[in-house]
């Protein structure tokens, strides 16, 4: 009712941000689904024990990636090592949060896998006008949603058996309950 009232009065609400983000996550999810032909698995909306979530987890021959989706339609985005600026606004800790999320996933998966699992953080921006990364050597991979397909040909990080093992572990809810 609150959202309907806001729409009728042409006022923005907290729900607008939620639905915009959800649309972006769905768009990224469709892009990730295309990678399944190349031996990749994607999990979406993984709930963590602390109340947060992992937007997407990608597992395949090129490794394991946590994908943090950010939707900023028509914006100019600048990405530093730890912070992101949207349209020159205040710094947002997207990159630092992505690194923290990848560390959490790595620790969680390694508790149940009998081999080292490296996890690479990714920030995927949906609908942006321009995207500039100040440090291309940053540990956080940055791209637009339409560039996700570039991950398809990556290989050499995980064997077929390791991919299956990580995917089997990642599908269990209890893996993500520890903070």
C-alpha cells in the first residue's frame, strides 16, 4: 500500500531502490545463465547468517567469483581500490565490501572442501553510462552486465571434479550460516 501511495503521488520510496536493484540482479542472472553452456554454475541470492546476502556466486573452470550487482542507470561510475563514486558523489564502499564478501565465501567453502578454493570478487554495474576503474590491477574485477560473457572462456583454475565439489557445497544453506 505504501508503494502504491508513493507511486500515485509521484514520490520516491525505499521500495524504488529495492526494485531497481532487483531488476539489475535479474539482468545479471540472465547473463550468468548463458555461461552454463561453458561449464559454469551460478547461484543467486544466497542468504547469509548475518542477514545479508550474496547477489550471485559463479563457479566454473575459471574459478569462483562473488558477484556484487549495482544498478545506477545512466550514471558515470569511478571505481578505486576500496571505494566507488557515482556521478562524482560521496565514496561508497562497494569495492571493499566485495573483497570482504569474497573472503567470507572463500572461508566458508574451504571449511567443506578438501582443497584450496580461491574466490575472486566482482562488481557488476548495470545500466551505467560510463565506467572507469582507477587501478586495473585491483583485486576486484569490475565490468558492466553485458561484459559478463567474457568469463565464459576462462579455464585452468578448477578441474571438473573440483567444480562439482564446490557447487555441491555451495548449494547447502548451512555453509552460509556462519558469519
